[in-house]
């Protein structure tokens, strides 16, 4: 929290500095250009540092106005065009975080128009070609969030083609290798959503091979090691959907092994802790589907222990609170199948978590609403149960 407040204060300071520059701009338009460029950088930095999304969006818009004026004055300056495309991407990212998908798509399309123009202008410029792939990926992300999977897949595949071509020319560029694996995951995600599991599995396995090479070449790189755990998890998901339980277990166990290693390396990393809880949940789901509620219970309790710590550490984090009640519901269900009356306690906790989420946010998703009604019905049926034990 203190770190976030520090970023907010720094962002506000940057904004005030930018406004001071604007106030003292010289009158000659030719002289204003470098000053306005400095102003726009200050405004952009302010928005990037902000934890207040509406304020950040306003800062991005202010920077965009300045940057577009600069680009109009000097339309043949590729540096300005590259910067303008990145700013459109930043505005799109900010809009996406606020849930404003229409604005996000408009910004990503504006960025794509610029990067496509630059890439066509100089097909030999590998950086511009790579930027084009990134623009296609971002627009694809926005379309996939809108469930426009066919359009998203076309963009992802076009980006993938560019990235594969550039990586073949630069096989030692590790960051590009990593980005290529991420794009393969995105292709796999769309194919999985379309129930095209065979092709999704092929895409995920290609991503896995890249990540295995990266981690072999740099075993101390924990970011790449986490990527490897993600690949195993995604492969496990597909194998589970194909009812290949034994293979799915193996993939989840491989992911679990890596994630336990990561959390042991840095026990304060909340993202890695959450990753580990997700793997425990998936293993629990597998055991539950295989008719082994006792082993499922063990896995869910391991996940629950992590999620309780994370939720207690940040009571305002909606994702962590949701993770907690989802795990409570999973645990309740396997206890119920074992005839354990403690299931009522965990369903009550899940119910209370959903009520709290609705009270704070004013709404819950349709899927969560349906689950809420199911839990309420189960609690009503269990209302006459014997006195409950505290877990």
C-alpha cells in the first residue's frame, strides 16, 4: 500500500511538472515542439505511475493530444509515429482495465493502423515488424474479450507468422523467443475456447518446447520458469478436457513442482502463491471427477490455506476474495459427497463471500449469480442438519 501511495505521489508530481512546462511554453510554434514533447512525456509518465484509473486515463488523453499535434507537424518522423502507436496502446490498456472494451478496441485499432503503415514503409526494419505483431496481439486480446474469437484468431495467427519469421532470423533473441511462446499460448486459448482441443494442444506444446529451451539456457530466470509452469497447466487443462486423466495429472504435477519451487524461493510473491493455489484446485478437480473425494479434499485444503492468507493480506482485492469463496465451495462439495456435515460451514463461507462481493461492487457475474442461488438452495436443504463441527 505504501509503495502504491508513493507511486501516486510521484505521478502527481510529474503531472504538476508537465503542467508547469505547458504554462511557460514559448510562443514560436517551431520552438514549442521539443517543449511539448517533454510535456507529453511528463504526462504519460504520470499516467503510467497512477493507481487511479480515471485520472490515468485523463492524463493519457492529454498526452495524446500533444503527441498527435507533434506527429501532424512532422508526419515523416518515424520516432513520433512509433511513440504515438505506443501511446494508443497505453490508452487501450487503461480502457480495458476499466472494462471499457469499445474504447480499448478503438485505441488498439489506431495503434495497428500506425504500426502497419510503418511496417509496410520499411519491411526490412525488424523492430517495426515486431511492433506490428504486438499491435495485432493487443487488438486480438480486445476482440477475444468480446468473444469475437474468429477475428481474434486471425490477428493472432498473423502476429504469430511475423514473430516466427523474425525469430528464425534471430534465434538467439531470448525475449523474442519468450514473446513467441506467449503468442502460441494465445492461439491455443482461442482454439480451446472453440473446443478445437487437438490444435490447441499442438500450440501449447510448441510453446512448451520454447520455454523448456529458455529455462535450460538460463535456469536462474524465474520469470521463464513461471512461464514453463503455465505451459504445463494449459496442457493439463486440454488433456483433462479430452478425458486423458493420467496425462493431465502428470502435466499438473509438473506445474505443481515448479510452482512449489518458486514459492519456496520467494514466499512473499503473491502472484506465485496464487498460481500454486490454482494448481492445487485443478488437481482437486481431477480427483473429484475421478471419484476420489478424499484426495480432492486434501488438494482443496492446500489451496484454501494459501487463499486465506492472500485474502487476509488484502481485503480490498476482489480477485483474492473471489478465489477464497470459490475454494470454499469446492471444499464443501467434496465434503458433502463424503457425508461430512461440515460442508454447511464452507458453503456458508462461500455464501457470505458472494454477499460481500455483491455489496461492495453492486453486482456479480451471471455465472457467480447462478452459483450463489445454488449455494443458497443447498444451505436451505441442510438447515435441518445436525450440529456442525468447526473445521
